[in-house]
C-alpha cells in the first residue's frame, strides 16, 4: 500500500519524523503525563522542524508536499505521542483558513512564519452553548470604523494555550451568511485564554477556551469577505480536520499494535509466548486487519485530495473507520494486557485515553454516518473538496 500511494520522498520523510519522535518526543512523555498540561517547549521544537508548512507552498516558505505527506508527519508523531500529533493537526487547521481564504498580504505575512515554526495558528469555531452546531454560535464582531470589535467565548480550541494566531469565526449578521472569520493575534488586548483544565488524555496538548472582551481587530485581519465565515469553518473541518484527525487515530492505532505484539512476545503462559494462545492470536490478527484497512482508507482519501479530486465522502469515511478501528483495537489490546494494562508503566492505557479524544472533533461517528447516508441517498449538498482541493494543489505547486 505504501508503494502505491507513497513515493521515496514520503518514505524519507517518515524516517525523519520517526527518528525525531523517538529521540525528542518519547523521552518527554513521562513529564507530559505527570504535568497534564501543555508542553510549550516541545510544541515549539516540533514547529521549528518546518512540518507545519507541509501544505504551504514553497513560494510562501513551506514544504509544498501536500496532504499525504502531512498525514505521514502527523501519523508518525502520534505513533509516539497522540498529544504532539494533535498539536500538529490543530496547527494545520490554522493553516487551512489562510491558504484558502487569506489575501496575498495575509499569506505573505503569516504563512512564512508558520512554515518556519515561529507562529502556531489555531482555529476557533465551537462555543459552549452551540457545540458542533456552527450556525448556533453567538459570539459577535461589530464594525467600528476601520476595526471590528469581537465579543464572545470559544471552547475546545486546539493549541489554545500555545497558539500565536487565532482564526476566529463569529457572527456579523443573521443566518448562514452572517458568519465572518478574523485573524486575531494572541497578544491583542481583549483576547485571553481560559484556565487549562485537566483532561483524560492527550497530555501535553491544549484544547481550551478563548475569551474575547471588546477585542478590537483591524478590518485588514478579516479573512475573505463578510459572510465567508461558514465556508472558512466548514472547509477547514472537511478538508483538513477530518484528514488530520484520521492521521492521529492511525498513529495511535499503529502504536497499539506494536505495543501489544511486544507484550505478547515478552509474556509467557503455559511455557509459551502469550501470542501462541489461539484466543490471543485471533485478537492480534484482528488488530492487524483493522490497521491495514484503516491505513488504506486514510491514504486513499488524502491521495484524492492531493490530486484535486472530489473526496468529501472518502474523508468522512476515513475519519469514521480510523477512529472506530483505533478505539476497538485499543479496547482489544487492553483485554490482552488484562490487569497489566491498568498500570501506567505500560503505554497501552494512554493509547486508549488518547484515542477517545479523537472521536468528537470534526464530527462524531454518528455525524459521519449521517453525511455518508446523504451521499448514498443523493442528498449531499455539494463537495468542499471540489471547490477547494484544486486550489490546495495549485498552492502547493507555486
């Protein structure tokens, strides 16, 4: 499968990211698990590798290598640390809004900084009262001369406590045409982060709250036109969010299989390695099958995206298959580990906790199934990949 989708350059990239993850990320995991808070130093170190610029064109200082390469980067980081894979995937969401909706001045200002690791971007859409119902948001931006004044609260913002540039979607008018997106620097007066709360998993990553209290931003910070906010939110979620979270789940899934086969070789029962027990061997075969199927779905979807082809359904399915498969395999792995899996001296319980964090963002499994049902019934309302994937591909070639 790698030979079909991935080139020699993809393999070299994988080796480079894997070496970095093993040498720089893995030694820091105990500290991240103990602190249960954002690891700013490691986040910055990863950003300085240039990997946030995977889908940023070379003309804007990026790698210009596309979505499959981005998937491999996130996958390899997530194989060692779901938290750091999540950090990169959240930053890539912040990239999407500028690549697709930024004007040339905004691209020249921000994309080189992001590609160099000097700026960590975010996207802030979700609100506590509306959740995944984007049109239910109530945060506002009111025009005041050459500025807009933003008020409201955003939650579950990836990289909230380490981000430098927030892409904020707020309401400037009624209905679906009343949402607008803005670039808001983290140090701007009136913009503050909420207290970081302990979470079940992804320790080292932050996905917290942003508060905007009469936060004044210049009109030049608006992304696109007034009314483009819904497109900014949806396109970022569909084209980047689902693919990125798929990659995180895939990396965790790979780690689950590797750790479980290692455990089964180390442990002996009845004078034989644990993996020779028929019931255990069947479970290992199931893990391997799930992982192969999940990787095929993931790589196929982003391959289509890189080719500028319609692939909304494939991206939905990839997220669905990878999240559900990773969760199922993590649960099976815990069964194989039995009581040993309950102790933090082995990472399997961390993988299970981290995998649960990938379920809700960019749409739960039920949301993916509902959208796929619309595809089956011929009721889908157009494809974001048709509108924007070609633009992404051309941007990477500039």
